[in-house]
């Protein structure tokens, strides 16, 4: 018997993989079920392709929160 699962292959560093796991556990992207289809190793995982747009937005939000403003509000 063959099991086939459709997924989007994601290559990340270990820190981003932990962030994705956190989003998955908190159901921050998909309300029902897990969006992580399979963890392959510490740098690769398969995710549900239907959540790509939402994940991109969550990652952009994280990166924006970690990036200091280039100019002050008075500039």
C-alpha cells in the first residue's frame, strides 16, 4: 500500500523551523488540523500548500518586528 501526501517542500534554518512549529501548535495559520505535513529533518519539512500565503504574511510580520526602523518618527 502506498500513502501519498501532497505538500510544499520548505527549506529553512533550525530557528525558522521552530517558528513554523510554534505557529502550527498555536493554530495561528490554520484553525483545524496541522499545516505541517511531515518534518523531514532539521532543515526540511513538507507543509500544506494551501497555507503558503498566510505563512508568508506571518513570516513577514516576524521579520518586520525584528527589524529596527531606519529613520526616527521625526525624520
